[in-house]
């Protein structure tokens, strides 16, 4: 019997159910999250909410940062009351939250429901990873986690495609679909999930949480480890612009009919299937190319960087990702996105997986799990700062509505303020009318006059700063540690 088949047969039912649930959960999450920035800031007459970029940044950055911090605590809850019970609670919260997210429209209400959604996701997140770990052994873990990572990216690719097609009909469908997919997970866990073996804690829950927080502080007292985590915040801050800023930038500044027409000339059927009624390609379809590239190239890239030290792979990957992300904002020709997102994705594939590998290697004996748990902290920080950049910073330098308002003020034009009865699209149309420009001409005028693409300099500075910090960390911290004489 071939070794591959023999290993596959060793995985228990819980392993396959956990992977299936991960697929559906990532479908639901990325299906919603890839379009969420567009939904929050889009014009109200299109069914979106019309919030400002600043409001969007505060909501997405703080709540998702909160989501990535909570698993430190929610993992302890799962170990105490059982994985199956926590999954049922998590899926119930998620299903209701996704549904409600499509119903509420006031900023405070949306914020509150999004927090509830983050709580459900935080309950889910550590349980599935633990299930994979507990249903694999030394022989099966490498393939098992490889399949798990592949499943994550399949869900991350399928979800936005389905959501993009759904929102062309009605924004509510995006949230209904995510809710329905989570209900499927709820049925799976009730009917088929078997509790994996786990060690029951004999201490009280609050004592356990206190111990966890104490252990985290102990890990962070390792100054070399703390410095590494702080540097990695820079990478996640830059990386998350793919979700926080790029979809809005494409939607505001790029004429994606160019992509539609080029695709139609090659493959008419596909252009019609994924295109909009206006014969354009939705912004989230283009940003989702990153997930497609990962599915295609991750194994090859992992093989290519396999012999590199994790620190060298991270430095190279972060540099390549910085170049790719910067290029996505440098032009308003959407055809360049296929190359720039590929460059970004190759860097992501080379650098991102190595973060966990490096943490595993530097962890002291017996503290690997503790140090790995701390890997969520820079992701939390990265999301928080990504929110700031995609909020106040984007609104000041690159938001189309903000820049148009400046131009309208400079010209002394009289246009009503944006309100429930006068949408963003109404404002743009009225400004174009008074300035004797059609929509395309107005966009090009603002692009050439206010240079919204200069935001790439900020992203490049963060990515470049992260690369320089990693180089200094490698030379001054790791290098000195290796050069110290052994007594």
C-alpha cells in the first residue's frame, strides 16, 4: 500500500469533520470580510451603509484585533467545557451574528453585532487547530497540517467569489449565505463530531485564565521574543491592507471594465459569470486573486524556501510583499493587479508560514505551545494598526469622496451634504455635472490632481521598516547571541 494512502487512512473521523468545518467557516468569514470594507463605506443607494473611511477603520481594526487576542482565553474555555460544546456555542453565535449584520444599519448597532461575531470566531479558532493537533501524530502531522492549510485557502477563495456574485443582486445575500454556511457547520458538529481526547484541568476557570496571562507575561519577558513579535506587527499591518484598503481603492479609482473586456475577448463565458451587470469586475474578485495564487503556488514556494533559514525566508518574503503591495496602489490600471498581487502573494507565501516555524524553533524546551500561542498577539496588533491606516490615513490622502469635497470647496460649488436622501453617488454625479465631467473624467481629474496613489509610500515605509528591523534583528540580536563564547 502506498505510504500516502496508508497515512490518509490513519486520520480519524474527527480530523475530516474538523477540516470540513474549517472550510465552511473560512468560506463564511472571508465571504463577508473581503467585501466588508466596501459594504461599510459604499453609497447607500447601492445597498451599502455609507460610513466614512475613519468609521470603517475604527470598527474593522479594533474588532478584528480583539478577535485575534481572545483565543488566548477562549482556548482555556474549550479545554474546560469540551470542544463540542464550545463549537455549538460558537456556531450559534456566528450564525445569528452574520444574519444580524445584514439587518442593522446604524453604526453603533453594526459595531455591536460585529463584536458579537468576533466573539463567536474567537471561540471557534483555537478549537479547530487543537482538533487537528490532537488527531495527528509524528507521522501524520506534516501532511495533516498541510491539508488543513490548503483547506483554509480554498475556503478563503470560494467565499469571496460567492459573496461577490451575491452582492450584485442584494447586499443582504452576502450575510444570509455566511449565516447558512455556519448553520451547516452546526449540523456537522451536532451529528458527526466526536470529542477528541483532552486533559481536564483541576483548577478553576479564573485561576486558569490567570495562569495563562501570567505565562504570556513570562514569555514576553523574553526580550528577544518580544522584539520579534513587535517587528512582526509591521508585517501584519501591511498585509491586512489587502482586506482593509485595497478593495476600496479599486472600487473608487480603477475602471475594472478594462479587465472585463480583456477577459471577455479571451473567455466570454467566464467574463459573463464573474462580471457585473455593468460589464465590470467587482473589486473583491480582483483582491481574491491572492487566495487563488496561494492555492496554486504555495507548495512550490514552500519547497523553494525549504532550505532557507526561517529568518532569511521572512526577510525575503516581507521585502517581496512590500514591493507587491506598493505596486497595487501605484497605478489605476487594474490589469497591473494580476502582477502586483502575484508579487505580493509570493512574498506572503515565503514569509508568513515561516513566522510560526521560527517561533517554534526559538521557544525554550517545554514552552513551545506557550510561545506559539503568543503568535496571535502581533496579528491582533497588525489588525488594529491596519484599521488606523485604512481609516484616518486613507480618508485624508486617498478617499475619493474626501478629495472631491476639497475640490468642490475650492471651486465654491454648492452641493448638498451627503445624507440619507442624498447619497455618495448623488454627490459624485452632481459634482461631475457642475464641473462638466462624466464619471470617468472626474475620477481621472482627481487622480491626477490629488495623487491618491501616494498612499503606497506609507505602506512601503511600513514594509521597508519591517524588513530593515528584521535585518537588524538578525545581525545584532541573533548574530550576537551566536557569537557569545560558551563558558
